[in-house]
C-alpha cells in the first residue's frame, strides 16, 4: 500500500522527488515494522526469564525444604536390603536322632510402601488376594490400612502358603504391587505328641513379642514354649541380606551384593529318644486300661542331673503350631477338659502320698527322734487322738524304719511325723526343713519355662491363710504326703535321683550341649542345688528301705528285672470322692544307679497297679537295650 502511494508521487513530480520520497519511504517502513519485532523478542525473553525463575525456585524448594524427604525416597526406590532368613538350629537327642528340624516354606507378605496409594486399588488387590490365598478380603484390607504406608518392613499376609498359591502370585506379580513371596522354613517335629512336652514349639512372632525383641522382624518365627523358647537365642540364626536395586514399585532390577546368613546353633539333649517313646507308649496303655486320661513320667540320670525322659499325657502335636494352627484346631486344644497343653511334669501340683515317706524317714533319723532300730507298733491299723481316727491302708506288724518304708506303714510315719506314745514327732517345721532340702516346695530350675514350686505348708501359713492353728492331725497327714502337701512329678524324680546318688540334688537339665556353627561346643552342666545335707549313714538306711520295697515289700514285681531296683509306691487321695493318684518312684541299678524315675497316673488307683507297671516296662527296656 505504501509502495503504491510513493510510486504515484514519483510520476507526478519527477525523478529527483521520487528518489527522495523513496528514501523516506524505506525508513518509514523500517520504523513501522521494527516495533513488532522488538516486542516479540521482549515477550520471548520475558517468558524465558520467568521459566528460569520458576525452575530456580522449585530447585531451591526441593533442595532446602523437601531435600531430605526426597533423598530418602530416592534411596529406598534405588537400593533395598532384602533379608535372607537363616535356618533355625536343629535339636537332637543324646544319640543324634533328629527331633526338631526345618522344612522349606513360602510366606506371602506385603511391603506397605509398595502398595498403591489409592484405597480403591488396595481394596481391589485385597479382593483378588482373598480368592487366591483363601482369606477374608476384609481381614486383608485391615492389614493393608493398619500399617504405616511409608514402611518398607514386610508384613505377614499368610504363612506357609501352598505351591499352587505361590506360583499364581509369582506369575501375576505385576497385578499385585507390594505383594511379595518370602522364602522361609517351618519347624518339623519327629513324633510330635511324644516330644512336645519338652521341645515345645515355635511360631510367628506377635506384636507383644516384637516389642520385647526389637531386633526381630514382623515375619519372624520365635520359640513359644519348651526348649524352643528357653534356647531361642541359641537356636536362632543370623540373617543375611541381598542388596538389590529396585524401581519405584519395588520390583528387583539387579543384585548389588549378598551377605550370607549364618545357620542357628544345634542343641544336643540328654533325652534318650527311644526311652521317651517306650515310656510314652507304656503310660498311654495304662491310662487307657485304667480309663483315665492324665499322667506324667520323668526320668533323670542321678550321676549328672541330665533328664533322660519327660512324658506328659494327654499331649498335643506341636507340628500343628509350626505349620500354622487353624482356629478350629486351637479351639479344640484349649477347650479340652484334659488340658493337653498343660505340662503336668513341671507344673502339675499333686499330693505325693507315700513317695514322700523316704524324706520324712531321713528327717527323723537325722533329728534322732528315732534310730534305725526303733520299733513302732502297727496298732492294728489305726491311730486314735481323742475322737479322731487316723487309719492305715492295712494292719501292719511292728516295724523298724526300713520295713516301714518297704511296706508303706502309715502308722509308723504318723508317729514319727506328729508324735505318739513315747515317740516325739518331728512336727511340721522340721519336716518342712528337710523336705525343702530335698527340693520340695522349691523350683528345680529345669531348663524349660513353666515350672511351679509345689507346696510344703507351715504352721504359720495355715494360721494366716485359713485362720486356724496347726493340729497334730495336720502333721499326721503331712507325714504321709497328704493334707496341704503338693509336689510335681519332676520334683519326685529329682528327689529320687538325690536318694540314688547318696545326697546330691541337681538342677535338672534337658539340654546337654550347644553345638555352635563355628564348630565349637558349649557344655550345659547341671548345677548342684544342695549336697551333703543328709549323712551317708542315714542315706544308707533309707536306700535299704527302698530296696526292701522290691525284695519283700509293695513292689515285688520288679524283682524279675535284670538289675537290682529300689523303689517306693505311693497312693495319694484327692478330691472328695475317694479317688487316688497312683505314684511310683525308683532308681537302678541299686549299687551304681544310672536312672531315677517318677511316674504318676492321675486317678489311677493304687501305686502298684497304675504307675508301677510303667516303671517296670521302662527299666526293662532300658537295661535290655
């Protein structure tokens, strides 16, 4: 347009004017066009400057205000340490028979930080997983939402999943972000019900246990009872780790390094596994024959205090707990009126009956209330104090202390316990003194948890707790192991062992040594609780009485055994229906004892018909093998 205008001017006014006008027109054109170019550049530079400012501000914000947070996130998303669990140490009997080992297993776990952020997505995953793992989707959701969403610690979803379940999860890994498979091992117990009373079991750690053991993981197993609990720190291995580079979803990209795990230490026991099975089968048979359900047996090596056998009936299969017990299975155990989870060997409080008489005899001889030649009349089978009658289980001829032990003469022990005629009785305080020395009313310190003390009363105790003074009849009952006196089968076995070895009371040990993973061994010695508290002369008289029990007393059925045996029957009344517990204690060989044993058949009648046959079978097998 402008060019056309100026061309017209040039025609009208000549060439000179045209050249001048042309020069002006180009300048004007440049002036007119230049502002548009300059304004465009201005806005461009302004935009670039703004972007730089924004980027710089963001960088400053991220570095100075959010730097630590994103630094940690980036590290976690880049390198992660994945635990390699260490196998738990094995448990063997004294001859190397495996009692507790490990079987490979797979757990389904989830990492909270790797789960989707959306609640909806989490619920979708929970629903899908519930179908694969046969779990309630609501329970899975609760687990998902109850965890810290930033936590990288794996949380157990389901333990010991099947092979098919593991394969499905592995194939569909991309569909389930945050869900992982964790290789582990579960305990397998040989002949579970036979050894569960001493081995106990391990299981998944609880929140309470995790608080008490902060170095454990939420997916760890831990000893719950028995040797598994007592020696947890020894049996547990040292975990290794794989340093893994992962993406933001937690998926492994490459391995950066491996720290190998260290297997746990092995535990070697004093237990004779075959003897344990023999006693278990024998006691089970007697319980069935006598139509009773409960019994216990403990055998100890009197030379060392090592526990050779510890049998508890009824029992339970500890493999149930190791593989993950169902609610129904657990309910059946805890509602069983015969209490299979209750360890009678160490926690059953029973009146010991006549098995306590050797201790009372030792007290009377030591205190010189009688001598080994003192004769006490059987009084026709009953002793009277005023209008009160204290009967014997049968009428006995006059006895000395040896014969009184052998025939279990109640009149004799009433007399030396509470006094009668010209014999001054021990009284409860002196009986308690010696019974405590023999370990009654005290913990033995055996190396499994749950032991109780039993109970030896005192005159003051009765006054304080019952509000009555101590009567002579209380001393009579206590002298024959009745009344308020109670003891555990373990205490009776340990007492018998101290009689066998001449007066040394050990703290029994089930474990013999720890075989460490570095090749060394740590011996677990039985500590001496008490020794030399009864003179050899007194001990000799008591032992002779127990030997006479077998030779001509209440346990003559043991005479046919291949070695000389010493023992004592016991029949202890309980409840108000006239029922009795059947007891028997014994040691053998008589001259150089290798084994001391105590057996109780709860509600099993007389000692020589309930418990004694179990002892006979156990000793017969032991000395023939």
